[in-house]
C-alpha cells in the first residue's frame, strides 16, 4: 500500500573522497566518525516510528513522515537546519 509522505534525502558531498583520504590520516577518520555520529544524534536514528521513518546508509540519510502528521514539517526543517549547520562547522557539506 502506498502512503502520502514527505521525504528528505540528504547526501554528504565528497564523502567517498573523505574516506579515501582517511587511509593514513587519523584526523580524517575522526572527521568521518564525527559526521556519522552527528547525523545519528540530530535525527535520533533510534526514534523511527510508523509515522516517521529515519534511515541512514553510507553517506546519506532519508527521513520520511506521513503527510497528515502535524508538526513534522517543523521537526524536519529544524533538524535539517541543525544538521547542516553542525556539519558545516565540521567542514562537511551536504545537499
């Protein structure tokens, strides 16, 4: 059954290059680890419900929620803003 949902697809730019450059660079490894932790903390990956589904894979995060859920657009915009701001401070850009 299909549902009417609002979807966010967020992609970290240059993630594969960051991984390649981390082979012998402990600071780059920490940067990757911090970025992944930031995504998990901001969107609270463990708080997936039937109404809100949050999935992280590789360098991407997908958040969707039922279009009928009140307050979810504000939640999504607030969390996305916080995530982008935090990642930029870590010198990581996403779209």
